[in-house]
C-alpha cells in the first residue's frame, strides 16, 4: 500500500515549482519505506510516490515505466491477478523489468488504454502520464478501497491519495462546501464526489478520469448488477460461495512481509480467519479490540475462534481515556469523519502494525449478504406502507406536530415514498431535529438537501426492496464510510488491509443471489452462515449481531460529559454559525438526561468542531 500524488497542466508556465515534493511529503505515513518522482521534460506533469513495501521488495520502486518511458505510473493498491496478466502481456511482446504488479498495469494500459481497468482484479488507485497522448489518466477500483482526491485550478490538476496533501498547495482555494457539511451531519461522512471544500473533489469508486488539453472527462466503468438472478440451485450456490471465498482469501495471503487478520468475533472476520488457517502452514496472527462495557464487547467470541484455530492472538481494550488520540484521528482523516468506530479501528491498526504489515478483514460481508438489522426494519416499513396507510399519514400531516414523538415519526415515514423512507431511516438526524439544530444562515447555503444523495442511489427498478437496500448501502455506506475508516486508520500506521469479501468475483456472485437466500424471515446472512456453520461450534453463527460500535452514548453521560459540553457550547460551530445555541443545548440536555439517545449526532458535531480547530478553516 502506498501514497500517490501528482500535478499536470497545459499552461505555458508549466507546473508550480516544488508542488510535487510538497504533495508527496504529506503522504509519508502511507509509504514509509521509499519515495520516487517523475517529472515530464517540458514541465507539464509530475508524479510522486510514497511506498509501503509488500511485494517485490527489491525492485518495486515507483514510478514504473513502459519500455520507451513514454508511459509512467504511480500506483496504490494490490492487483491479485497480476501474474496471469503478466503472462498474457509477455506473449504480446511486452518486456518486464520488475516483478511488481505495478508494471502489469503499465503494459495493460498500452494495450487497452482506459479499458485496462476492466481486466484488473484487486484494489487500486493509480495515475498514468501518457506522453504520447499528452494525457493524465486516473483510475479508482470498483468498490472504492483506495482513495483519490483532486482539484482543478486555473487549468492545472492536482491529485493525491489524501485530502490533507492538497492542503499543501496554496493555489487551491479553501471555500467550504456547505452541502458537504449537510451530508456529513446526515450520514457521518462526506460522500464522493464532495469534499469539505468546493474546489477539491473525490474520484468516485468505479470511475476513471482523463485530463487533457480539452479538460477533464469523468467516466463510470462498472456498477453492481442485481439482475438476472443465478440459475444455480441453493446447494450449488453454497458450494460456489465456498470456492470463491477460499480463492479470494488465497489471493490475498500472497505477501513478502508478515501477514495477519482482524478478528472481531463476528461471522465475517471469523470466516476469513478460518479459511486463512486452512491455507496456512503456520499459526495465523489475529488481532481484536474490546470494551469494558460487555454490551459492546465481542472479545469472548474472538477468543473462541482464536482457540479453535490455534492463532497467535493479540487484544486491546478501549476505554474513555483512550480518546486522547482524537487529534491524531482528525489530522489523518483530513476532513470531517463521524463514524465513532474509527477510534477502535485506530487502536486496532496500531496494535496490528506492531506485529505484521498486512491484515485481512471481513469488510463487505454485511452489505453483500444482508447482515445489518436495518434491512428488516426497512422491509417491514415498506410492506406496511400500503396506499391506505400512506393516504392516512399524509392526511395527518397538518397535525403531526401535536402528536407524540414516536407517532409523529411513524406518520412522517409512512408519508414518504420508498426511496425517501429508506433515506430517512438510514440517516442519523431526523427532519425535526435538523429544523431545531441547523442555523438559518447554514440552511440558506443549501441549494440541495442531503436527502437527495441516497434517494438518487435507490434503484426502484429492482423487484426486491432488499436488493434496493443492499445496492444503496454498497454504493454509499460501504465506500464512503466503512472503507474510508479502515484506509485512513490503517495507513496512518503503515498497515495494509485486504478485504476478501470485496473481491470482484465474490461481489458479482453475491449480487445475483436471490434476496431470500440472504434474509430469510428473522435470519440474516442465511447462505453465508450455512456455508461456514460447520467451521465453528454449534450456534456460533446464529448469535445476535453486535456490530463494531463504541459505547460513546454512555461515555457522554459520564466521563466525557464536561468535555463534550465545553467543546460544543464554546466551539466554532456556534461562531460560524452552523448550529443554533438553543437547539444544541436542547440536544445535549436530552441526551444527558437519558430522554433520547443523540450519541451519533453529538459525535458528528464533536468531530466537525475538532476538524475546524485542527485545520483553522472557519470562514
């Protein structure tokens, strides 16, 4: 895993002096082992690379070039089918000077141009300067494992793996994107293509970008397809799932450095450890995080798996005093990020990096196989929202404010169409709370509300509302929240994370499975659980899902109460202003008294406030 950066221009004065060095130096933590640079001879382009050595330790230096050095690449990620690609390319006459996966991309690009991405199996973000075409080509993997930010300023394009690298470029304007802040407060993250600043954009997953004298061309090259459904029988599908999952793990344990696995104790990470143990001739190194609050602690289940598979097991317990790393988290994430599980992920990454350089995880299993409890909640609401119920809900609209809160919320949800109802149930702030909390000055900045984002991804053409939910989360929650969390936390410690469930073949296979093979009544992840059930003691896969969550709600009422009140009531959010003092006071009061649980809203506000303090970005 690495950090990449670059700049390209078609202005006569060429690229700004020292820009590439400043961009690349800011990514040192992503690649502590090596650095490399390319500068186009006429000053039109430069590429930078920071390397974390994983494969081909001796000759994996970047940038990498084709035979005549007319094509240069910097690459972040891993291509798991690169040996197969290399064999085919050598047969076509291409000469390889290294044993790295990076060089396979260079020659693949020579053969197929931008369509090379269709042949890559892995996680990637890369940039190619094509001297013959005078073009910069950027690409990001299908799921969004590896990030890319870019800014187009006055005919010059800058890009980097992390947004804080672009903060080193003084030419990039710093105008807040208020719609991005609205999205953040609604979903706990800023989804692509937005960033916290209007002038900086994210390259979305499954997209590539070409920058030439004609400007920027952005193209989507892949999307998950949920139709048609598989023709396999259920039993054959279970066998195929076993085969694909085993193959995905086998591809991801190829490494020239020490390797281990995150083990939460849930079904997904436990299944990965089980497969790794079968494939390895030595004990797997496993790493787990827990909490003193037993309602949030899965360590006993992680230990059970570790004992069964005789792993070399390591643990860390997170307590409120472990939040002393908040400033580090804010600095490394670079823009507001509100998923509180970033805290245990940070500690887990630090613990893991003390022992290995690569870790496999179970990310993606819930989105692919229907593991989240909200899927059934949303399904039940959709089923109940028949035309009569919808008409009744809309009729009650004028008097909704006089109803008890829970009844008011139900009337609101039943009055929506399916897409808007899904969005509302998947957001972290209700419409009434938004009205109380957001300052009028902030609301006036919003041309488009945050609800439009998820509604636009909700595909009403799919027959099953389960498939609609799976697809929407796969395109939003997974890449914009979960994968961002793991990438920033792991790369801050020089750790590479690999996700077998997000293998391209496994993703495409799971999308074609009938939804009732995933959620069957009250049972979630049916086909996955029945595939791996024999790998664990009876009942292990069917226990209640806990999730990777943090007891922040309790901490906010206890040890952190004074800290939270001081940070929010005396912080930048009231000065800008983004929130109303009365609305904020009411939000905190309800949570402190136990009237309502506002832990996610409070955490989002805290992390936004700390971001303003860290980066001094008040308007």
